[in-house]
C-alpha cells in the first residue's frame, strides 16, 4: 500500500502538476482507487505509474496541426 498515494502526494513525488495526474486518471491512462482519508474522499494512484507516465508525456499543449 506504500506505493499508492493521494493524487497530490503522487504528483509531488513525480514532479508533475496535480491537475496533470487528475487528468490522466480521467483519461484512463492511470488507474485510481477511491479512498476515504478522514472525512475527505480521495483518489489513490500508484507513484511508480505516475513517474513512468510523466517520462512519456511531454509538458504543455500539443502542437497545432497545419493544413
């Protein structure tokens, strides 16, 4: 369970933005587990998977297609 952290903590560990990790979960690129931490509902993600995906994804917006 040590590898599974909240989206915020996993993003900090991987050096990416929290919003990026949340978007990757929404797009299905990362698997998230729902959890309750105290009275807060959170999503847990694998830190190793976040780091792996962060290496693959380029930061910023995709280039416009000219045509």
